C-alpha cells in the first residue's frame, strides 16, 4: 500500500489537528495521530478521516461508533 507523500504532508487529524503517521501491521494500513492517538483506517488506498470511524489503540472491538467521551 502506498499513500501519496504529498497527501500525508497536508492531512491532519480531524479531531485535534495533530500530524498523522502511516502504520502497517499484519497487512493493514492505518494513519495514527501523533498527538491524540486516534487510529484512522485506510480503505482502497484512501484514508478515512472521519472521527466516528477512528479507533483508539487497545480498543480493537470498536469501529464506527461514537467515541466514549462523546457519549
């Protein structure tokens, strides 16, 4: 999986505006916010930068629901 490096220079975490880093694990690519730790999925080489789609590290069972602090 390759994400355009120019895109990665421009995009920021929609929640806290922190920088995003590419993480690849077990063949799955994600973008991780260096500031708040939210993990955004990448589907078909397209980053899904929706806070409702993001997960927190250590919370593998949750995807797509509201974040706990938003409840």
